């Protein structure tokens, strides 16, 4: 019995010594050189290596010739996320904007579509009756108006000292000049925006399809009749300029404010997690691009929610007198004409509250929620695809493997050591979520 106990004690000490030796094996030994030179990795084989899922990464050399190449790739991938967000905002979200505007201008509708679920059967009915392209109407005019806005701002900035963009170094005087540039740009495109609004809400089965440049022809005709209505109950352009500038500038200032706050919060949060891990990233530019995408998306969503009732009123007075026939979104099968007699912004607000209630100002709010959901989903999907490409290009182990073995570098005196007590690598999207 004593001999058996002694044997167990010797075996226990043998296991402890063997585990300590395994912990001290330098399985991953990076050699750091100058910033312009490549970093070489040396793997040391052991019996334990045969059980690691990292075996497939052992003999694969990194594709980067220098650390700067990896940083450049991450900057490129960050710019790709920004491009995906831009395409989503201008193209993929257009069908939801069409639904949203049709709900806003339909003052006699029985269904308000404040929640997204009520829009699902309507979308199915529209596709069955008019085809898939029914929700893509007016996309050409929308893009032309946005391009015209950028062109007007560019021309004004070239012939005046007014800055087209603002940043943290912009003075108060320059910011005022920048807002003045925005006001002139908004006033210039009001008639063209109104013409584009008509193309996005009119029914395809009850109206002729407009040409590519019809938005300029209709906008110019409304611009010529600046002080006199062009026909019927259409409001003159001078009555639309004030509300359009007020709404546009208010949304722009609010978006700048919210984007600045959200950017600061996310930057501090990323810095906090990096300091908690004990390592600072070298490619902050790539992170800043991703943070800019998220902050822009947050500011856009918040601004659209805040100013949604004002946008409803503006769209109604812009559409008045155009004799537009829209799809009836109560069912999705019929069409209805838009016949209103508002005298201005205040009168439109009073009539809306009196006949439709406060919720009448939020007609089509569910379409905007669907738009935001689609926007976030596309950004998340694009971010995931780009992250997978980045991991393949950078020869990184899978996240689950890195988390299981706690593979994290800890700088000390120009060398690095691996320890199972260090927490696993986490991505930027996990930190921001």
C-alpha cells in the first residue's frame, strides 16, 4: 500500500513537471525587426503541436512583405466597408424610400403603416400586379438630384472662399460660410427635388414612365414660374424654398452633432478595450474608417426619426397641384389621385392633425424601419465578408482557435511571449456591439 502511494506521488510530480515544460515551450516566437522589414515567425515542433488545430498554419508563410503592407490592406478593406454603406444608402434602400414617400403623401389612407409588418402584404400585392420594378421607380431622378447637389456645392466653393467640408479645425466663421453654401445649394435644387418626388411616388400603371432627363425639364419649368403657380393648386417655388432650407439645414446640423458625439464615444470605447488588452493597434486609420461608417449610420437614423413629421409636411406641399396618381397602399391593388388644398406649411400641419391625428405625421414610418434594418443587415454582411477575406490574407488562425488557446502577443522589451492566461483577440465589431 505504501509502495502504491509513493508511486502515485511520483506520477503526480511527473505530470506537473511535464505540464510546466509544455508551458515553457516557445511554440510561437516572433522576431521583430525594423518597421520596413518583414516579421518572420519560427515554430518549434513538439508532441503537443500534433494535437493543435493550428497545425495547418505552421508551414504557411505570411503574404505580407512588410507590416506596412498589412496596414495598407486593412485601410483598403475599411474603405470597402465605407463603399458598401454608400451603395446601400443610395441604391439598395430606394424601394423603402418609395414606399415611405407614397405613405407620407396619401392623406386619405386608412392604414398608416407605422409598423413594418403591415407593409409586407402590400409589397407582395404590388409585385404581383406591377412587377418587381415597381419599387425602383424614380431612382434615376433621385441620383441625378443628388449629383446636382454635389455639383452646385462644388461650383460655389470654387468661386467663393466658402468651404465645402468642415472638420475639427474649422473656425466659427468658416462654419457659417459652409452653412450659407448649403442654404444656396438647397434653394437651387428645390424645384428639381419636387420633380423627383413626383417620379418616385406616381403609379406606373396610371402614369407615363418619365425619361431620364425629365426631372430637369420639369424642375426648370417650376423654376421659371417662381412667383406664380404653374397650374392649379400648385404652390409657387418661393413658398417651398423656406421650408426646404429650414428642414435641410436642421437635419444637416443635427446629423453633424450626433455623428461627432457617436464618433468620440466609439473611439474612447475602442481605446479602452485596447488598453485593457495591453496593446495599441498600429493601423488606427482602418479602425477610424469603420467607426466613421457606424457613426454616419447612427446619425442618419437618429436624424431621420427626429425630423420625420416635418418631412411628411414638406412632401405634401411639394406634391400639391401636380395631379399625381399614386398606388393605394391600403391594399396594393388600386390607385388613388392626390388632391389637396394646403395654403402652406402651417395650414398643412393643422389639417393633418385635425383629420388624421398626430399619427398622421408618421405615415410610412414602418417603411423607414425596414430601410434601416436592410441598411444594417447589408453593412453587417459586408463587414463579415471583408473580415473573412482579411483573415485569409493575413494568415490568422480562426477566431475560435485563437480564443481557445488564448493566442495574444504581449510586448515586453522588444520581444513577445505567448501565455494561456492572456485573453483572446476580439474584433472591432465585437467591441462596438
